[in-house]
C-alpha cells in the first residue's frame, strides 16, 4: 500500500461530514453543530487540505448564520430546527452533502495514488 501524497480525511471526519446533513434533515439542527465543528477542526488541522477548508468553511457559515440569527433575534422558536424555514434547512443540508462529497472524493483520490 502506498503512502498518500495528498490530504486523507479520516473515517471519523467522513462520518461527521455525512452526519451533519442527515441530522439537519432529521430535525436535529442544533446538534448538527457537533459534526460540523469536528469537520471544521479536522480540516483546519490538516495543512494539506486547503481546498477542503473552503467546503467546510461554507458549511460552517451556512450553519452559523441561522444559529446566530436564532440566538440573537427576537424569535420565540423553541429550537433551531423549528426556527429554520424549509429553504434554509435544505440549503444547509445541501451544503453539508457537497462538503461530505468533497471529503469523500479527496479520500478516494488519496488512497488510489
């Protein structure tokens, strides 16, 4: 087996990347911040994954925007999931899927070199 020459997202990072959109769609919007944070930390710690940082940064921004608006705004919604409208939910989920696919592609390319 050859040594990977590019970024190689670990299995826990891939699981976290895929868990985020699943949790958002499943109605666990606030808890989806945990896998998003794990994916962000992993992409920031790996100096080789510069392009993954863009995807993970977009996911983090897509999550942080409604979270901040919910926490600081006058909303009476009891949860982040109930606060987000369907468009925001699907936008966050789609960004999560794109980020997870990017991590999957990078992992696949780095293992097949």
